[in-house]
């Protein structure tokens, strides 16, 4: 079982608010992986939209993304794409 | 914690102490309810069911929105759905129910509140607004967990509390008729604000115009209200508490003494009898009306039948309500004021456009003349009820003869219809008008010839005469009942009414102040209507004075130049007769 960790930057102008957070949770569920997002000392479950929103990740925030599970490499690839897009480019 | 004293405007007398409750507009009130160990599992199941039902609703909404407006608009509902399957959230609620043995709605409410508060504090504006998304979702769930009608209902509060609010709207009033409330504190408002009216009719103290009480006081802070001086003491010391407890005992004793006056007539020493009546909002206040020995109802504010509901009250429902009051008050009369909406009173069933200056907008009689359907229904109900006691009717905010004639023409149509349908009603029912608009005062002779009585509504008359918004805290100090301009308006109305041989009543907070009531007695008011709790204090004044002294005082007061001079002079005169 793999475990990958990467620092990713939120580039979306409005930050990681409800709609992009919802899309992110969707991705996590699609890959069936365990994800932890960490901002400073705060770590939240990647499946918890409330947790993600509570991070208050605005544009430019660096998040440590830790992915665990069989599909971890593929999932991380998708996450990187997710983080590199503006909200309008995201398809749920 | 040190003692903090806030100063506001005294709005209702008395002393109260106890824990505070900050009433947040639009927020749901979810009472703490304990459950037994055996109920834990079913309570969790109830919570899960509420979540499932809410999800189902959101799915339906999402489908509809994406069909109607496109998929992009529906995306936000994905976020809402995710919140409702959020493991962190759901786990916190389930374990909360188990650990604290509290009801699902209370635990859910507390958990959500923590999230909402955290969002509200976020520095980024866009993220901060997520707070409203989350409270939106939580309201949906709470509606499945609680009886919807209870969501804003203060009745569900369990402890005796002191209510702290930015302002109380008239529609809050309905839920305030609750013995558990010990007093009111508000940021804005003046002596005649609705908070004052509600507090007086409940017989509890109130201090208004405190500016930032909702920020300075925390939920559950222990506070003392001094309704006489307009003070609020937050976290009082032991000494302060003792001082106020003694004061409270004194007040109770003097109230008991007043009680002896209940069955005595309101007659001056030289034999002039005055009628002292009560103002009424809800039929649930009738016991208080009796308790204070009111000789009828001088102002029945019917708006409250229309508030806090989504539909309009039917003719039958109104008929029942008016009949009940008429029977309860008999043999005394009840004066029903027709619907006085607008200004600061709104209802859900009818959209009233928000005017730039609501007190000058389409309110009261103006609204009723625009909506004869609503007006006629009320008139039919009042006329039908008139056979069950002594009912009088009056129109609010008449500004001239044209409006009075229009209203009477509609009334005539309703009478004819009832006659045709052979439905009985009191054919001699008196129909009067409220004098609240300066233009009505200036044309009072003409109005008096076409109406059965006047009732001066001083709260609005003062507001319109002095061009002072009585809801605006910045102008509250300009609201002067004893202003010579106001007194001349009142005198002109009384004289016009008496010249034409009709009764002139006065309903408004002015009547409940013994000093001003002494002045008004001298000016010739025939009938005073006020909050029931003030009646005995005013009666005590009337029984201590002579009409001729009041008349002489009024005559001299009318020669003075400022409101302050009037109050000082009348106060000095009254003290000669009425030892305090």
C-alpha cells in the first residue's frame, strides 16, 4: 500500500470554498484513498467537506496533501491537476 | 468578572435579575432537551432519518435547478449534500447524543454552531460567506427534527430569562407572551418602541436604546435591570445584588397597596370620573386587563392576528377572536382598531413594498383602502362579533375627510351585504378614527362631524408632529411628549371633538405617565387607554387630584415655551397633591 505526500498550492482565486471542496471530496471518493490535508498544524480528513472548509484555504495557501491506498499515485496525479485549475475549468 | 453598568432609556418600570438570553434575529431557537439512556439509539436513528430526508430534498432541488437553470447552478447542492454525509460532522453528532444524553436537534445545533462561528471568523470574505451555506443546511435538517412552528418560538426556552435583542419587532411580540420572560434590553428604540409596549403589558421592566447591549452582554451573563433609572448591571457584585433585592421588595409592597384601588372608581376629589382602559394585543392578555381593573379596551391592536403566519386570518377566525374579547370584556366596551400594517409592522401573507420612509408610506388605512378584500373581511368579522358585547371600531392614521369617507363607504357595502344575508350585527356600532396625523388635527372639526369619536394615538402623533422617527435611536432624545407643539395639537383635537359633541379618548404611552396624564386630564381628555399594568398608578393620581387643579395646571402649562419647562412645571404642581 503506497503513501505519497506533496505540497500543493491553491491557485483558485476564491480559494477552496464549498464548490471546489465538493469536487475534491468527489475525487477522493472516486479513488477510494485515504487523504489528509494539512495546513500548518491543522490536519483534516480529505473526505470531510466541513474539515476542508474549516482550513480556510484561500488563494496561495500551501497544503500538505498526504494520500494513502492502492490508487495513491493515480489519485495524486488527479489532485495535482485539480489544484492547478481555476474553478471554472473544473468539471464535477 | 467585574461589574459593568450600562445606561439606556427606561421603557418599562420594575426591577428584574437573572441570566440573559441574546435573541439573534433569524436564528433558530433550539432548546436543550435531555433524553434517557434508553432513548439514545432511537434519537440517533431520528437524526439519521432527518439527514436522509434532507438529502432527498436537496436531490430533488438539485434536479429541478439543473433542469431550469443549468448544471452549473446546481453544483452548490453537491456541496450541501456532502456536508450532510460528512463523517466528521455526523460522528460528532452521534457521539454527542450518546455522551451528553441530549436531543438530536440540540446536539446537531451546537455542533453546527461551532462550524458556523469558525467560518464567520475567517479572514477571507468568500470563505466567510460559507457560514450562511452551512446555516442554510442546518435549518433544513432542524426542520426535520423539530416542529417547524417552534423554531423561532421563545416558548420553548426553559429558564426564566432576560431577553437581550438589537430590537424587538411587533411580530416577536406574539412569542413574547410568556411568563418566563423577566425583562427586556434592546440596543435601539425609545420610550414608545414595541419593546416598551410588550414589556409594560407583561408587567416586566425594560431598558431600551442601550446602543450595544447585544455586544456587551454575553449569553447567560447574570444581569440586573433597573427599569426606573434605565440601568443595566452586568455581573453585579454581591452588594449590588442585595441593594436591588431590597428595592424589589419595596416595589412589590407598593404594588400591593395599589391593588386596593382596583375596585374604586377613577374619580377626582371634586367628582369628575375618568375612564381608564387597557390597550390589548392578544386575547391572552385579558386576565391582566381584569387584574388591573381596566374599564374595557380602548385600543385592540388587531395586527397580531395577522402576524407570524403564512396565510391571512379568515373571517371566521377573526370573528371568533373579536367575539371572545367582546364577551370577556363585557359589560365594558372594546374598541377594535382596523388593521394597522406597515411602518414597522409587517406580515408574511401580504407583500408590502418596503418604502424608503415606511412611516410615511402605504401603511394602516392607506393599505386597507388599497386592499378592500382584506379590509372587508375584517369589517365583516368585527360587525358580526358586535352582537356579542359592546364593540366599537376605529380607523388608524386617517389624514383627512377623503379617507374617512372612502373607509365608511366600504363599511356601508359590508353592512348592506350582511343585511342581505340576514346576518345580525349591532346597527348602532360606533365608528371612530385615530388622530395621529397633524393634517387630521388641523381638519378635526370637519372630521368630527362625520365620525362618532376620536382617539388620539400619541405615539404616532408625536412622531409626525416633531418629525422624529420613534424607532431611530439617534433621534430618540428629540421625542418629547410635552413639547408645546404636541400639546397644542392635542388641545386642538380635544376642542374640536367637544365642540362637535363627540368623545375624545387618548391611547398611547403618554397616558401611562401620571405626570402627563395629569396634564391631559386638565386639557379635557375623556378617556385614557394604556398598558394594563399602568392603570392603577394613573388611578392613584386621579383620585388624589381635583379636576379644577388639573385644568389650571394645563392652562398655565400651555403658556410655556419648551417641553422641559412644561414637565418641570406640571411635575411641581402634581407633587403638591400626590406625595411620592
